């Protein structure tokens, strides 16, 4: 295997990319399809909604906290091996979830499912970088992100249909035959891992001996505490409550310890010296800013559609499909375009377009109302993210040498997942500022039905101004790598 950056054998085509994309679709679909079924799960086990939410929280915590681990295992033992193991783990977890006799058992089996999803999520980009050459990598990531987005689009409707017609058990059971078929197809399409992975990565001795267990424990512990604080902050008493501050403090200690250890470890879980590469560093910074905006906008827009435009919640979902439809159509095209003109330029252009879309929504939210205006924004934003996501992924993965593709993918996936959680928290906080000035908390006003249009508009203007700032930050981060890109020859 070549070790030069951005190079790889051109042994894959559409079948290989679609096979890998299907794994992303399944992992993403499961998160959204289960979320819709939480009320049914809570009723069946006679549990509160907050208790039932641990079905999704356990999955998220497990997935995020193990991405670096499985990325490194892929580098050491072969990405195909870890990828197929991910399918086996995910299918087993799904079957057990479908048969879960109690809520604690279901939460435990969701941890197993999250392990499988983490294996699939982190190794798929590494395999694309391994088997799809630099001249087609943007196209490959365009297809990959398109199919993954379908999981988000179809998750909620399918969850409602399946749990409504059958039961929540069927929501998990459907993964079993689909996962088995997908795993068989992947096994047929993916080339076998090259021999001697441990030797290729410079790890000695081979096998699990000498594996960075302290790095695993520190990274997993720190990420679990951080995501738990961000995800459950309001439920635990607010951002300044003792439990939340304790979680943030614990995360800071663990992650600081992780950085200290990784810089000294002989065979680190994540070689943080990779971040000295300006191209990788700027790509990850752009991903953080871009995905924060994406998560925040997904949170904000339903409030505008319901309280300003006057739509019903069921109608909101139909309107939001406009984004997914345009993104699915445009992403492969944008990916192929980035192969020709450069991933840095296309991804930077995407965030520039996103900045314009956010500025447009500042105007719409502050002074206008109308469904057509929102649909225009959704189309605008979809074009922006079609230009950004696939080229950004390809740009980050182009920095990876053959022996560090899993590690690089792990860093990318951690950045993406953390930014999605952080973006939701940041936009919710900013959106709630006008409410806090007037009458307490947003949750209270929503429950009492006392939210007025002026409050919604003020909150959205503040949040979308922040969104425009995040977009500009992503543009600057992407374009800052120009000198390094030209020197390295990465596209």
C-alpha cells in the first residue's frame, strides 16, 4: 500500500461506494427512526419521556466515544475487517433491541448497537480514501453523503409508519434482514485487507499487545462526559447547575489528560501530531463551524414555520423535505465538480453561500413572513451544504497517509458529532435570549402557549447572525489551507 498522502489504488467504483454509503444510511436512519418511536417505548414500559430518551442518548454516547478507538483498530487490523465486524455487531444489537424485555435492557442493547454504528461510521470514509483515487474522491463522498442524508430524511416518516402499523419492536427488527443483506454485499465488493497491517502502521508488537488502553479510556471518558453535559444540560438543572459544571470539569480533566498522554505514548490511539498539518487542521475547523450551523438551523426553522407562518407540526416535516430533495440531487454533482476544480475551493464556496443564506434568514425572520421565503431558504441552504460537506470530507481524508486513514476519519467523525451537539446547544441558547429577558425559559413559554411572534423573531435574528458568523469562520478556515494544499498537491 502506498503511504503518500491522498494516494490509493483505484480498485473501487460505484458498487463499492454505494456499499459503504449504505452503512452510513443504516446508522443514520436508526438514530432518527428510533427517536420517533420514543413515545411508544415510554408507554409500553410505563416510563417517563425523559427516562425513555436514554434509548437515544445511550446510542449517541457510545457512537461518539468509540470513534477514535475503531478508527485506530482499522488502521492496525484492517478497515474491511472492522467494517464487517460493525455490521455483525449492529445486526446483533438490533435483534436484541427488538426482543428487549425491559427499558434498562433496551438501553443496554442500544449501547451494543452504537458500537456497531461507530465501526461502520468511522471505517467507511477510510475505505473510500483507500480504494477511490484522488481524482474521483469528491464524487465518492458526494454519493456517500447523499445516501446518508436519505437516512435523515426517511428516518422520521418510516419510524412513525412502522411503529404505528406494527410496534416499536419492528423499528429495530427491520435492521436485521437489511443489515445481513448489506453485510453480504459489502463482503463481496470490498477487497480484502492487505496483510501486515500492524507492521504497516509501525506498531510493535502486533495484535492487541501494546495497544493504547489509557488513551482509549481517557478519550472515551472525556467524550462521554462532554456529550452528556451538552445533551442533558437542561434536564440536569441548567448550564450553571452543579451536576452540569461537574460534567464539564470532568470532561476537561479527562480530555486534557488524553492530549498529554497521546503526545507521549509510543503507539498513540490518535496521533495528535497529525494536527500540525494545516490542511487537516483547517478542514476540521471548517467542519466544526459548518456542522454547528447545520444543527442549529434544523432546530430553529420549525419555530418560524409554526409560530410565524402558522403551519401544523405535520406540515413542517413536509416543508423540510425540500432541503433533503435538493441536497440529494446536488451533492454528487458538487462532489464531481470538486474533483475538477479543487475540494478546498468548492467547500469554501459552499460556506460562503451558507453565509448568504443565514443573512437572508436574518432579514426574513426579522421583517418578513411567508412559506415561499422559507422554501427559498431551504433550497439555498441545500445548495450550500451540497457544495460543502462532500468536498470537506474529501479534503480532510486527502491528508491521511495509508497507515493513518482510520485515525483521520475518527478525528473527522468526532468533530462532526461534537459540532452537531454543540450547534444545537448554542443556537438554542441564543434563540432563548429574548425569552429569558422577558418571562423565564423557552420551555415554560412553549408549555404555557405564551410565545409571541416578536419573541420568536428576535431570537431567530440573534441565532442566524451567529450562523452567518459560523459560515464566515468556515470559509476562512477552509481558505487558510491554500498554501499547504498547493505544496502537498492535495486537491
